[in-house]
């Protein structure tokens, strides 16, 4: 199931796009705070800005390639500042979320725009590749 929870609307509300957007944004809330790792089973517990693209980094503390990816993402975070949200999700602590996103290998990077997946990268990915994908959606 996608991170967007679909809700049925009565026919009377279907012509009100602002209500649909409001409800949709309410349910597309981002995952884990980037400075600490928490067990998260539902994205709807967290607040975020969904007009910004989001880069989700599914990783593990024991993973060598994940440690290689970390400085690359830190540089991108400095470059894009408040234009892109960066979230680090530990797959050991957040197994349900990793399962929802279909994560089979770490590191896996997912770029989302408006709650939908735009691009997925498995393994260590160069900053220039990630930057070009982020530039395309900004």
C-alpha cells in the first residue's frame, strides 16, 4: 500500500479540491526525524511540509555502504537546505515501514514528491546523480 491513504468522499465533496488536498496532506506525513532514529510504523504521526520533495534514506547502523552514503547525503542537505526534506530511516528499528516501501537492500534512497515515489536508488549513489534527480523535480 502506498503512503497515501485513500479515503472515499461523498459525491457532494468531490468538487471541493481544497478539502481533498487537505485530507491527502494530512495522511502523507513524513517519517523519522533525521537527527535520531525511532521506530515508526505509520507516517501519519509526523508533521512535515509536503510541498517539498523528500529524500528517504533507508539504512542500517551495521551497514558499511550506508556509512559511505551518509557524507554524500550530508553534503546534499547543505546544498538544498530547506528546499528538500531529508529523512534517515533505520530499517532495523522501522521494519514495518521498510516493508511498506518494499526495501530489500540497504542503502535504498527514495525521492518523493507530493507523497509519491519519483525515483529509487539501491546501493551507494553518487551525490551528482541524486542532485540531478532533485533538480528535475524542484
